[in-house]
C-alpha cells in the first residue's frame, strides 16, 4: 500500500520517534493498529494474525491479563518483522 510513496518505512520512523520515550506506548499503538487492520480484513502476516485472533478471543472472554501479554507478543512480532525487513535476516559485518 505504501510502496513508492516515500512512507515504506513508517514503522521504522515511528520507532525512531519514540527512541527517547517509553517504548511500551509505541508497542501498544502498533498492536492496536495491527488488530484494527486485521479486523478490517487487511493482509496480515501469519504470526501476527494468530496474535490478533488470540487478542480478540481474550478480550471476548474478559481475560485482561492474557490479552495484555499477547499485545506485547504481537508488538514483538511486528518489530522483528520490521527489523528483519529493513536490515535483512542476516546482517553482514
């Protein structure tokens, strides 16, 4: 969707914006946005889609603690995918 628009690395830019702030806030926002995209039918990588499903199931059951844990798991998946895509799976030193 963003290819060729100059905003391909928006996740990376958002990470830079929070470099001196509380990364937990960014992680919550990233997860929130990914779950919304998932709910709207956007193509979401399999690991992230699984987390989104589990977040929604936990929310439906009222299991706030489990939902909270999965939100950070989802954010970690997004971060890993973004870093791997930006730097490559194996960095050359």
